[in-house]
C-alpha cells in the first residue's frame, strides 16, 4: 500500500470452457459505488485481459476496446468487495474482439 492505494487483481476461470479473465486496478483507492474505467493493457494500471481455449490473449486497448469495473459494495473492515464489470478485449494478431458482458464478483480480500 502506498498513500492508501492498493493493487486489486480479480481473476476467474471457466474450467469447462477453459476460458480465463483477469482484471487489474493498480494504485487505486477502492470506494463503494465507484466506477473504474479500463484503458490500454500495456500502458495503464487499470486494464483487463481474456484468454480463450486456444491460449490466445485478448486485452483492453484504447480508444475502442475498453470497459469498466463498478464497486457496488466495499467493506474494508470485513475485507469484502463486490460489484460488476464489462469489457471489450482485442487480439492484435488476429484482430478479433471479444465482448465480456454482465461480469460480477463477490470476494474476500
């Protein structure tokens, strides 16, 4: 933690379909009812990635492929955070786009 800011990493996998999502908010002060916008994966602290069953990596990239994470509930005393997310991810090799929608999380940290 630096100046009250922390790194928040959210990761999840669909074991059946072999697909994986990772979201990173770096140097961020999480707050309830706050929205954090993703930008370029390689140049920004706030970003998202998606891997498919062929192990191809898709990532957020401005100006067209972005997304958001919304913190609905944050309890630093009980170490609980929950919310929703969405993002568009881009594969620079194939130029394909994956649209991740209606993501939600409820985790202890």
